[in-house]
C-alpha cells in the first residue's frame, strides 16, 4: 500500500516538491495528489506585470509547466479545488470543489503546505468595487487583461509602491494610461531606505508617473457599477482602474487553524529540511518562514526563487534524500522602465531592529568606464557594522544592468565578509563592463573609511 | 631634508602610488619624481581597442589624469624619459631623455618600480615591417589611428586570439575591414578551456571574422615599405595592417639587471604591502607578481584594476600607512561585439598544474526568464574540486550583460565556497534579470551532482 502525499497548492513550491518526490519514489510507493484553488500550475507570478504591460505576449507563456505535464509524470492535480481544513488527527484535508461548491475529505499520510501568500486588501469603503485588482495569480492577470480590453481605461491608480506597485506602474504606462501611485510612506520601495526610495520616486516622476508619497487612500468611489475614483487623505483622484500593491502576507489561515505552528514572522515555522513541527507535514514557499542569515530571524519573503528551492528541498526529504535550505539574505531586484533597483541584506531600520550599530557609505559611479559610451549612473549604498566593517546590507539604483550587480554583494554578505577585504575583491574589469574601480569596490572602500574613523 | 621617491612608470600603478604617497606626506617630507618613456600618464590601455574601433571618440578620453594634474598635486613627472638602469648600491637610476638621448643619474631614497608589461613580439622574418602594430600604449594607439586614416587599409590580420586579439578584431570589423585572426592553439581565448574558446571562435565567425586556429605566422611580407601579407603555416594572407595580440610579459629587464628578485612567474616578487625584497624598493602593476588565491602561486596578470589597487597599497605603505593587497582570483571579462566572455579562478589545465582533481559542469541557460523578451543564451561552466565540491574556476560566455555575472562566482571563489552551498545562494531574481533558477545556481547544482557521483 503506497503512502499518500497531499500537496496544498500547485505553484512553484508545491510542484517543485511534488516533482522531486516523484523522481525519488514511484507511484507504487507514493501517491501524490495536489489541490489548487486556481486554474494554473507552476506559473510565474513575477511575470504578471510584464504580461499586463504587453512585454510578454501570452498568459500561457507564464506557465512554466502546465497541469497536463504534471499529470503525465504521475502527479494527480485538482485545479479549482480549495483546501478549507486540515485535520491533523485524522490525517485528512477537507477540499471544496469550486465548480460546484461540493466538499469532500481526502486522506493523507504526508502533507505539503504550499499555500503561498495572499495580497493584503484594504478595509476601506468601496474596496470591493469592480475595477480594483490584486496582482497575485494568473486568474488576477486574466481579469485585469479582460478589463483593459473591455473598457480601455485611461487613468490607473496604483495603491502601494512596493515591487508590484512599481512594476504595475510601468505596465500601465506601457498601456498608455495616466498613472498615479499612492504611497503611505515618505518614499516608495519600502524595502530600500527612504533616501534611496526617494531616488526611485524622482525617476518615476521623470517617466511621467505621478507619485504621491505620504498620502493614503481613504475611500474608493464607483459609478455605474465600476470604479470611478480614489479618495486619498489629500486629493480626489479620478480612476478607471486601481491596482493594489500594498503587500501580501503568508496564506496560513488553514494551517494555523489546524494547529501547525507559525514562526514570529507569521509564516509557518520550518526546519532546514522544510519540515514543520508536526510529524509528516512540510511547508515551503511564500507561506513558509525563511531564516534570514544576517538578522538571524525568521522572515516572510514571498519570492518565486525561494519557493522553487524550498519546494525542491521538501520534495527531496519526502523522497528519502537529504537536502537543506540554508536561508536567505533578502536579495531582491526590480525595475521601473529602465530604472533598476536592487537590495540585499538589511536596510537601516532592519539593522536597528536587529541591534546592529552601523555606518553607511553611498557612492555615485558609472556602470562602465566613464569614457565608454552608454556608461550609466549607478548609486550603490552599503550598510556595514560600525565596529567590524562586516557587510549588513546593500542597495543599488541604476540603469543598464545595474541591478544584477547586487549578486556580488549578496555573495559577500552570505559569507559574512567585511568591507575591509571586499574592496580588494577581484571583480570583472574591462571598459565596457565597469570602471577600473568597480562601484561595489569604491563603496566598500568608502564604508571602510567610515569604520576606521568611528571605531 | 625630504626623502626622495623615484617612480618608474607614470601609468596606473605608478601614479596611484604617487597620489597616495603625496596625500599622506607633503613636499617638505617627500619629493616624488616619476619617469615614463611614453607621452601620457594614467591612461586606460584597456580602452585602446574601443578608441581604434571608433566607439570612444578621442585619445584624450582614455587619459584618466593628465600630467598637469599630477604636477599640480606636487608630483614631478618627466615624460619621454626612460629609466635604463637602477643602481641599488648608490641609490640612483640612470634616465635617458628620449628627446635628445642624453642620460643623467637621479638619486632616490625610495624607489617604486611600475614598469608595466611589454608586448611579446614575434621573432619572425619581416616582423619589423611598417604596418605591424602592438597595442600597449597610447602611443601605439596613435600610430594605429594614423595608419588607418593615412592608408585606409582594407584587410587586417590579428595575430593571437587573447583579449587584445578579440577586442581588436571587433575594432577592425567596426572600421569596415576584412578581419582574419590567426591563433596557434585549437581555439582563441586561451584563458578559457578549449571547448569554451571554440564557442567564442564560432561566434566570431558568425560575425564575419575569419578565425584560423592551429595555424601560426611564419613570415610577414612587405611591398613598397609597408606590410603586404602574412604567411602562415597553411596560407598566404594578404594584409594591409597587422595587429599583434600574442600576449605580453612583465617589463622587468631593468629591475632584474639591478638584482631585484623576480618570482617564479617572471614578475617582480613582492610582499603583501608591495615591497620587493630590497629595502626601500616597491613594485606594483603589470611588472609585479600577484598571489593567486586559488592556485596559491605567484602569477603575472596584466590588468589595470590590479595595477590601480596595488599602486594604491604601495603608496599607502610609502606614506606611512598600512594596507595590504590580498591577491587575485584571475577574474577577467571581455567581449567581441555583443558576445561577452568572462572567467575567474583556474581553467582545467591550471587545475591540473596545481594538482587539483576536479569535476566540471557546463550549463546552457538564459539571462532572463525564458518567456521574457531579450532572454539571451548564456553558457556557464564551473570547475570544482572532485572530493570537496569547492569552486576552483568558472567561465561564462553569453550575450546581454552575461559577463559581469562572473562577479558572483569570483566572490564565491574568493571565499572558498563549495558548490554544495552555492546553489542555494540568494541571487537577485525577477523575470527581466534572471530565470527563477539563476544560471549560476543551476551550474553549481549540476557540479555538485558530479561531486556526489564521483566522490
């Protein structure tokens, strides 16, 4: 009698897990059944802004592996099925078929929770109006595309200036709309420090986006059954479509109700093999807590690359192998049109929250030798421990492949390097690719000068 | 009575040294006198192919800091002055003024040897013909530019397929010439492994460059006082201009004659503070040996970024401060048109020479999410120690900012990472910047699979 693995969620984490488990255990040994409330498996949520902006042509392009492919490999997948309850004592889940709202129980021996994240929705008057969209799933993407083609909206208001917010601002701009972004904080991109976020805001304004900072939505207005405007603390903004980008949180409602323990971050607590504290239950992806290697705390960071890696680790464990997930350093890259934004590690506020004393160096440089055509501006900020010079975090804003330069810093951070050693690192140099002193090296040197002065 | 520092060579290493020393010791304390046989200070030799190809407009654009600027800061610079002898006993150098060939002695208390590298010139019949150019100094660049405008050559033959060779092939192509590259080895780019070099060769052929591998020049032919052809082992190639790119070697003739000890690499032996074994004598830049952190051997790697860093270290030491140069990992980036090439660490032959047993993983991937427009091919090769999985070297060939991805690998190598840990590194992910599994991570994972299998 084979064991039965139930996988809740058929996206990156769930299907990476299922694939690995299947690769290591055949169907006589392990039955794998997955439920997902959406219509798609293994899709790239990060690609949605580019689909909506018209950069990516087809919705199906964002599906890395369609449901048929999983089924062919011996993974049973039920789409439009929502798991509404996990019963750990009876080892079963309750599943609702969203087509007919029927419910049934499905037993499991092993359980993988890959329920992802859910977008935060504002509890504001009018927030349920037609024309207000989250950006989370391909079903969301389809709804937005349908609205764009059916109604040809002219004015878009983006609520929230995080990654989704700035990427959707670009998308709406590409669609020819007037775009306004409303951000509660002093600057968009709260994953950066405020003065870096302000640089992003200025660049967005230069692109023609109205960026309203320190402003908050208080109400959504409708007319004729469709959104007509957004009322903020300081203005009434006409709007034909609203995109919500105010963040998301781990989707742990069902897991929490079942008694699967959460970490301090609010995501499901897991060990290095992605095992929850409940025997035979794993969690991975946006719903699972990640160990942050710099703060040494549990964090909830929704990101496809983590979900893929974690799901794979869980699947190897379920499959009888050994693999561990070593944690994250908080690397993220994004862009608005040609402005690229990247960060890794801790920002200043996060350093303070972790008890670090730090110094900062911010350097304006170029992406190529100064005399080389196309040399673009790049601003590099490093945050380092005041006494030791150990790198704690980095932020980059620039153009022309500035963002991926964060990787060298992410690897340095991963290894706990001090800027004292970093500024002599042997990074690639040639005039089309970097100045003779790479921006990363200059920033490290400047940061070290701060450390020496204040030690 | 101030001390007197003589700096031989007024390019990157020499002037970085002089600047640092001057910053820390004023003219009452230290007189700084520099001699250089060329006409320029602090220039970017790496930029010469782009000047000749017309990408960079003016020769002066390649001068990072002109002689007047150094003089204003209290550094005495004598251009067109060649140091022909170092007398360590009498603490003086013999200097020849190249304008009038007069010689004089100049005393020193402290000596900085920053004589750079000299291009290898083939000892072949006809090798002194007009129309055959090295690419080393701005004076070389001016001679080439003069020849291009005076003679409008149609056919260029590049001898040697190293960095200079491939970059000059691009430059000559940009000038509208028919370009043939002659390379003795089985593939160009001998800093890569042969099968990676073959990929470069194919890409160069696709650009319209005739790449002749396993062929060697045996003679240069002239007519009417100018180069007319190149005779190789297998063909007679008509040519109006020849570019020599067969490498360079440390320019140590004068230092060696004076008894300043060289390392096994043939470059001047230095300690971490760039001090030679002779008291009061420093060396830095292309003429100085570098410690290779992977092979743990002394190497001669001519590269502007090393020269700048080393010169600075020497200058700080001379200035009474403390700074060390921690060595190199052999990182280099280059391009031919839009094909980018990068490497770090040891190639296979170098691993063998250092006694490493290794395994290899080569991965074909994309620079962006596969569905994202502009996703370009990128080939990533990792060489890792067979038993431990420790990274030993990496090579990347690709397009669209593929090359600088070597930096993450260079930092990993710097820290002695094993691919076991590397494939979970938190590198920047978003669809415009990388697939969900970054090529570097995939390559690391594949390499680790080799290690497990063969351990």
